[in-house]
């Protein structure tokens, strides 16, 4: 392992004192192995690493920065040796700056101040050299409102740099709570400052007093000698002769040195001109520098140079300076026009707009540039929205508009929240309505949908910057990054406050245009005819489906949330909320109508295959379709923050109730249609055969393969479905309606149940008529077959054939019903037994008289029939059988009763297999 280096040691610095930014050379030991090894350098506590230049392990060159400490050590820190020490110190001297208005015995060169942040020289505004506190005491601002001061000192200013400076205003604003003693101190401070300026002129006089005194003594001696001589008034006196001699000498000298002196004068003039050019090179070079900086885009430098020139030469009386300054003003006027054109140019970013407004403010441009920019942006947003509509109305594709240069306002190509919406939320939602195997619909969004997406994207991109521009205008940050107050900034803020209503109208116009353009595309009936010409124009009438309307509602909600996040007042966004409400209602109505159409087409999917409950898949498909619709409507029905419940309006409640019931009604009508639908295929095989074996294990398999039901079987299947609807489906759907906040769910369920029960009763009566009439009609011919006569007949030996045939026909009905739904068996068989019992009662009552054998035969057949169908007897059928028996003569003796009992037992024994289906145990058998 290598040995660690010794810590740095500073043993010398040259020079060892100086002003800030003085270049010094540091010498010592172990000052680092290279530039990358040097990680720290402080002089008097100030970090000088930024300006340090590593020369060798014993030498470093850097510049001393401004520090709080007047004297301190030089500390070097390296990676290899760590923090070092110093055996010497450096003393930092403070230099006094000479202001632009201070007198000086020598010419002061223009000074540039080093900027550590950008490592370049920048001109400093002359106003920044003025004292921030002219009184030299602590500022204690009062709580007097600015408006009151403006009203009290009209036309004046509290800014001591202003031409209309008011000392009283300044004292009230900055020293209203200052004590009198402090004010006296401030007065003394001002006197000292004034005396310093006067002392400067006296110093020049004091320095040359000896010269003045010698000149005065010489003049006094000459004067006294002339008075003693007394010849000052005599011609030819000494002074006259002296004057003549001097004149001749002067003429001779002029003759001898005229050419030399002329060249000297010309050289002096040239030298003076060059001195002036050199001394005032800032002004003379300023027009060209302005032009160059404008071309480079360095507007900050131009403005700083202009402010400096204006403060130095704005009121000059030197003609050459006036001429050059006039040229500067011409260039600045051109710059103002250039910046104004750039400001009003669209599209532009918020950053550029703020920058140009601040430049124009610093250049004291006429008018109010910020307000002009706001007006231009307002017109630009409205134009973008109208262009979007016109492009779609003309049939342009939405994809072209999305990539139009007009909308590509910056280099950020990331999709906006609205554009991402099409690929995420709405697609997932729409998938519940679309087949998972077909993804092509994603690229086939209707034009109104893409129009709304693009229109809202325009608003989301433009309106936030528009709003932020206004906020910056109102709070004054648009004109000053540092937030400093000035008369001009206050003037602009006052203008902004006076234009609040105008800006509010602008925002309202943009939002109203957004809402009306969307209404023109989706809800044209909600606009007046004159508004349709401006915001409509969608010739192709294309009703959007529920999933696309849901997508649009989601888009508008995102749009509303984005605008709310900007803290735009809710009253300005109220029209968007109203639009969202209307779209939600429209989406709900359209979805319910489309659901009714889809339910109507469900009849085409009926396969007539029944399950163990006796129902087909149709009720389940209907229930699934309605539940799926309600789930798709969840987002539409649910109220977001600030939204109104759709069902608060009674009109909407009634309309939703009617459409909801219509869905049920359409399905019930579909069932009725299915029950009477004619089947053109020849039904060579069906269950109407009387010899079908209901216990066959292959029966249901045969039904399920290419099953084509008979009309009677259709009636039974529909009847079974009706019962399932009335007792299960409608109750479940009512719960789902209530779960999704629908109103009047109980009424919907009740009316739907009544309707399906009404259909059930009609279909049931039709089926009973089809099955009972043939059986009932066969009784009378069967009784009197072979010229049978109740008065003259043989002794009974058993039940006759007609009754057996009737029972077999009833068994066939039982088999047919049981095959479809065991739940319908008691209901159907009971009605058929009632009809048969009523017919038997009528036939018995029509017989005028019975012989003994006839009465016994009739009683045998009635009792056999009654006992055979005992499981399906009702009060009505019991009454009919009772009436039939009462119409017969009573049995006279026990022998007849015994014979009757024997014959009954014989009948039951011979028909045991056939009568098994009528037993309660067989009714509970589950189909396999």
C-alpha cells in the first residue's frame, strides 16, 4: 500500500494584499498532483476554486474574490493530501467606486465588473450605481397605501431617480415611522455629501496657492514701478516701446513659424479629436454595437447600453453627441418595432412572450405591449379552434391535423393527456362493446370524436399559457424578474387591473367557442340556427355510439380538471359543466336506445336448447347485455366534483324510465315473436309423438343436436323463459339499476313483470287450447262409439278404450311439457284435467237416465279418470267430478260397490306403467 501524501502547505503569496479580483500567485508544498486533484481553494474565507489555475505542485495562480474578512489565511484542499494549512496571510483592501455624478481630479476610465456566474463582462446599468439609501439611515416603510400617495401627490413620484421626485412623498413612504433624531442625522449626512462635492473644487485651488501669490506679487510690483515712473501716459514711454517690440517679435515669429505652428495646430486638433473619440468611444461605437447585438439576439446588452447612453448623453448640448445619440434612438426605434413584431407573431412560447414584453418595457415602448400580446393570443386561439372545425367539416382526416405545423408549437413531441386518452381509458372502455378479436376499430374513430380530441388539445395547450400570461401581467412579474417596484411597473399593473373585465370576456369567449363547437358537432339541436352556421356545418348525420360518447365525456372532464387546476374562476367554466351534463344525458339516452336495438336482435341468437331449469340461454344473454350496458354507463352516470346529478331533472327521470322499460318491452315482444315464428323446415322428428320414451338417456342429446322445435314446443320454451324473467331476471336487473343510481327501479321491475306475465298468460291459454281441445273433443265420440247407450248396456267388465286414449293423450302432453320444463307440468296438466273433468261433468248431466249397468259403468270411468289424475286435481276439477258423480244413480247394494272396486283395481293394475308419470315421485325426477 502506497504512503499517503502530506497535506498542502502554503508558504507564500504574491502580492500579499490587494483589491477584490486581484490576480495572485500562491507558492508552497504539496499543492496537488494535477488540476483534477485540486478540490478546494479559499482566500480570506472566499471560495476561489472557480478562478484557480494549477501550475505545479508548488504553484497556483488565481484571483481573489470579494470576502467578508479583511485578512485571512490561504487554505488549499486536495484529494491526495486533504485540507492544508498556511504560514502566510492575505489582506483584502476595499476600493471606493466613483459614481457617474461624482467629481474627480482625473478622468475615470469606464469600469467593467467581473461576473462570476457567467465568466464574462457585462455592462451595468447606470441607475444601479446610484445609492439605494440616499439618507444613510434605516428605511422604515409605513402602511400608507400607494393609491393614497398617488392621489395626494398627483404628477409626482417617490422615486428619487425620477424627474418629478417629491421629497415629501419619499419621506412619507420610506420614513413615516422614523424618529426626529434619526431625521436630523439624515440631514447631517446629506450636508456631508454636499460638502464633499464642494471640497473637491477647493482642493484644486489650495494646491496652487503659492503660484497665485507669486503672480499677484509680480503684478503689484509692476504696477508700483509704473506709478513711480509716471510715464505711462507719455508717448514713447517704456510700455509703449515694449508693446511695439513685442508686436514686432510676434509678427516675426509668426512669419518664421507659421507653417510649423499650423501643422502643430492641425496635429493638436487631430489629437484632440482622437482623444474625444477614445474618451467617448462607447457612444460613437454604440450604433454599430446595437446593430450587431440585435443580429445576435443579445437584446439584454442592447438595453443596458441604451440605458447607459441615455443617462449620460440623453440631455447633452454637444452637437456631435446629439447627432450620434439621434442615430442610437433610430436604431432603438427599429428594435422596438422588431420586438413588437416578434411579440405578436404566432405561434410563440410563453417564455418568449414574457421576454419580449420585458424588453419592450425596458425600452419604454409606446402603448401597452403586454395587453397587445394578450389580444393577439386571444385571436390566435379562436382562429385555431375555427380552423380545426373547418378542416373537419371539409372532410380532412384527423391524423393530418394532429401533425399540422400549425399545432406543433414546441419541440416537445410527447403526447398530451388528451391525446393519450384515446389509447388508454377510452380504448379499454370501448373493448367492452367490441369483439376481442377485432382491433381494427381503434383506428376508425368517427370524425366528431377525433375533432373533439383535437379541439380540446388546442385549448389545453394554449389556454394555460394564455392564463399564466395574464396572471404575470396582473402581478407585475411580467415586467421585472426581481419583483422590484417602479413607476412604470405600477403603471402597467394599474392598466391590468382596469382591464380585468375585458380579459374575463376573452376567457369566456374561448370557453364558449369550445362548448359551441362541440355542441355543433354532437348536439346541434341545442344551438340556435344562427349559431349553427358558425359552429355547425357537419353535413353527414352520424349518430355516435355510447362508447364514443363516453370517451368524449371523459375527454371533457379531463379538460375541465386541467382548466380548474389553473384556478380559473368556476363561473367562467360553468358552460363546460353544462355541456358535460348534456353530453352525459345524451350518452345515457343513446346507449339505452342502442341497447334496445341490440336486445331486439337477440331473438336471432335463440338456439332453443333448454337447460335443467327449463330455460334457454336467451334470458341470460338479455341479462348479461343489460348489465354490461349499465357497467359501461357507470362513468357517465357517476357525478364528478361539481357536476349535477342527471336524475335531479324530472324530465330526464321520465325519459330514462321510458327507455329502460322499452328495453324490457322489446325483449318481451321478441319472446312473443319467437313463440309464433313460423319454421319453414320440415319437422320430421319432434316430441309430439305419443310413443316417445321420456326416460331415454339419449333424449336430451337428440334435442341438442340440430334441434328444431314444434310450435307447441316453442310455446312451452317461451313460457318457461317468461317465468324465469318474472321471477329472476327482472328482479336482478332492478338491483343493478338501483346499484347504478337509476331512479324508479321498482316501477320498472313491476311494469316489466306485469307485461311478461300478461304475455305468459296469453301464451299459456294458447297452448292449453291447442292441447286440451283435441282431448276434450274426443270424449263424447268415444263414449258413444258403437252405439253405446247408458240405458241399455251390458254389465261393466272394465274401463272403455276412449278413456284410456284420453289418458294417453294427457300423458303425451305431460311428456312434452316435462321435456321442456318440469316446473310447467303441474300448471299445464291441472288446466287440461279441469277441461276434461268439466266435459265429463257436462256429458253425464246430459244423460236423461241410466240403467243399473250404465250407472255402474259411468261411475267406474269417472272414478278411474279422477284417481288417475289425482295429483293434478284442483278445486274446479274436483267440483266437476263431484257434479258428474252426483248426476249418476247411487249404487243399490254392496255387491255393486265391490265390483266397482275390483274393476278400479284392475284398471290401475293394467295401466300402472302409463299412470306412473302422474305420480308425485315422477314429477320430481331431474332430467339427465
